[in-house]
């Protein structure tokens, strides 16, 4: 920290004019160095933020691929449809993925949050504990069910199921039976294997969503 030299003449503070005059032999490059240092700090911060963004983006893609791989591992009876657009009261929503099978249509929402999650199924927000810090996230079941309703409006009365998958988080509390970790995802599907859709109805659904508006 530096201080400005002042004099207190007449009860008022005055800046010493001599402070503004460079001392003999003082180089003006000091000011230039300060600007260069600030510029280097700004560049460093920008590089850090860009690197962080790219790492998070890559991690998100890896988590997405892990969810897709689990669905593919279920076998040929399950067909994924990506980027389905459906109209809601708040505009268009994008649903990815939608899984079509003889056992119904599954709307899958995946989340890459890390930490320990707690809350209740009907809460609007859940608590995510990361070490000593607590954060809140919006209950993803609400968004998932909004997508289910939009899909029902688009495709008619079909057996539709909600599923929320947390790829990295540990689950606590009473989040509901349709919220699972990635490791439990396959077993959740295996618990929903009562035949509900004929091949004709599956084809009709696939044609309907293929005609939905594209982004």
C-alpha cells in the first residue's frame, strides 16, 4: 500500500505538488511496467477461464457419452432419439435423449454435478454438498416432467416414464425412485420391462417426433 504526502494547512488537507514531479533519474518506464503487468494478469485470467471452460465441456461430453453407452448396453430393443423439440407453455424445449422401447417411452435427464446430493422429491431445490461448501440446484425432476408433458401433448397418450441420472454425484435423502446414479441406471430400466407398446405404436411415435420442428 502507498500513501500520498499531504499537508494540513489551515485545517484543510492539500496534496504536496512535489509528489507529482518525478525525482531526478527516475525512469517513466515504471508506469509502463504497471500496465504491462496488468495486461499480463488479464491475459492469464482469460487463459485460465478458457481452459476451465474447455475442461468442463470435455467432461460434460464424457458424461453424456457414459449415459448413452449405458442405454446402448440395454440391447436392440431400446432406441435412442436425440434432440426432440416439443412445445410447452414456456416455448420449445429440447429433449435428449428419448428412449423408445416395447416397454414404453423414457425421457432421460442427465446431470454431471459432483458432490453429495440431498433433498426430497417434491422440493423445488436440492442441496449439493461439496466438501465444506453447500450449493443448491434446481430439482431436475420438475424439468423432466415438463418435458414428459410436452412429449405427451406432441405424441398422444403413451406410456411415458421419467428418469433422472446423476453421473458423478452421490445421492442421499428421499429424491424419489426415478432419480438414480449412473451405476444404477441399467437396473432401473430392467425394473420397467412390462410390454406396453406394440411395434406399430412405436413406429407411429418415431414418425411423429421426426416431424417435430427442428432447432
